[in-house]
C-alpha cells in the first residue's frame, strides 16, 4: 500500500491547530508535551536532510500518543462541559486519533531521508551489527608471534 505524499508542513499545521484547540480544556503538561514535539517538527522542516531532526520528531509523536492517552484519561472533566469545553476535548481526542497515521507518514519521510529502524535487544541474542570497519589483521594466528617470514617456510625474494 502506497502512502499519500503529504508535506511535513501540513502535518505540523494540522497538529498545531488541533493542539491549540485541545488546550481550551487541557492545559499544563498537555500543552508542554505537544508544543515541544511540534517544535521538533519545525526543526525537521528547517533541516530537510537531517535524519536526527525527523527521528526526534517521530519519537516525540510516539511518546505524545502515550502521554495524551494518560493526560486525557486523568484530566477529562467529569462535570458538565460547556460547548467550548466539548469542542476542545473533542479536538484533543481527534489530535490523539490522528497521531498514529501521522507517525506512519513521518516514518516514511524518515526512511526517505536515509534512516533505518535499529532495534538492538542485546539480551535476546547476538548482535548482527553491520559496520564499515574492516580489520587489517589476518584471520590466521601465527603459532609463534616472534617468528619471522624465514621460519614459516617463506623464502625472501630478491629484487
């Protein structure tokens, strides 16, 4: 399935608008978490080639999914809400519902910038780390580390 081509600026605009409206009801930690992640998104827009910027934005979006669930479930007003309060709570919930889809789109952008998903669980087994490092040592270990080429059966060549 091909993901639609969506500009990162549009993702930021939608989440900024929904977060601003969500702040009509939920203040404090909700606003700090979401606006901080949006600032990371602005960084990702400003540095188009940076894998760090887009990965931090993606990680922030994932983190705020869990934070928003906790924050909305704890601080949802139990008393009768006004129309403005209902609108703000609805926009915060809509913002939460759109974040997984936004994460998929941002992950696609992350892959386009050259990022790789690296999950290393060292306790699950040996690491399959691929590196550009190449050793210059030979795989054979000499039996006598002080032996020269003469003692190994090699004859010196005359030039």
